[in-house]
């Protein structure tokens, strides 16, 4: 059982802010980290972010890495599954290839040059994970489908149909994918943790047990904390959990 569980929003190649967050959390072997996907594309250091996440597995805390739509496109570009291979380069993929030193490479060339560790990381990403009262997923869920019936299109790509409607699952859904200026809260149904880090805004992380929101602004590596526990507890009580 994890002593603390942290859920981390979209990173998009922003290594400095990831490092600042991890340093500020003072992690131990009893902690757990759940990352909501979109580690790559658009930002300057996609390769560095993936290197850091791979290394994190050996440093003590239990890590769960979810697949985002940008990893899905990267896999498709390389011919390793995924969806929408033609969308990769026009949705920030050129920045990813540049960070690897693969600029101008075809998908086949990337596969041949990508390290086994990075290939295994991408292929091993999970679709979703539950943690107590919470369901963690990259984009969201189809509000009318059971969890076992969710499609890849829902888990990695859904936006308005999820955000604008209330679902029927017995969880608060923690999701990224759709950037907001501030954390999006529609309790007891969903909390959106993509606060547009790569767009010069901030990285958001939620500690589940304490209900504490931890944020770092792009280029300013001071951790700022906000207590969301009363709002989350009230929502769960109102739902009868």
C-alpha cells in the first residue's frame, strides 16, 4: 500500500519542471506516482523526459505510466500499433524527433535507431488505472460506456463528450489531454490536471490521500500547494460513497 499517491498531468517534453516536481516531492520507496500520459511532443526535451521517467522506476517509488494520444501517435508513426500515424509530425512530433537527434527520419528509421529501453517504455504504457475512489486515464471516458467497454478512441482522444457530460462510473476521473488555465473540477465526476505546461502555464499534480494540489509554473520551479481535500470529501459524501 502506497504511503502517498501522486497523479501527474501532461508533461510534453518539459524536463526542468518534471525534475523540479520530483525533487520537491521528496519521494520514498513507499510512495506511488501515476503519470497521465503525453510525455512527448511540442516541448524541448521529450527524450530527456522519457529518460527521466525510465530512471525513476529504479529510484524507489512505484510508477504507473499511462498512454497519452501523443505516445499513441508516436507508436503509429513507427508502425508499432497506435492510431493516426500521419498526425504525429503535425502535432508536435517534429520536436520529439529533434530531441532524439532523429530530425527528418521516417518511422522505419526511428524504429531502427530508438533505444530498446525507450521502445519498451512506449509499448508498455497502460490505458488506465484505478486508485481507490479515482480512475486515472489520459483523455477521459465515454460517459455512457462501462469501463470494460471503453475504446482507445475514448481513453486517448475524447474531449467534449466527456467534459460536458456526467458519467455513470463510481469514480472521480482524473484526466489530462485537454489543457485548461486552471485545474478543471466537476465533482464528484472529474478533475482535469492538464494545465498547459508546454503553453507557458503550469504543471499540476494531485496527492490523492491528502487532496493536495501541487503546481509548478513553467520556468519558475517553486512548488505551490492548494488544499482540495474539503471539496473532494464533500463531493464524495454527497454521492454517498
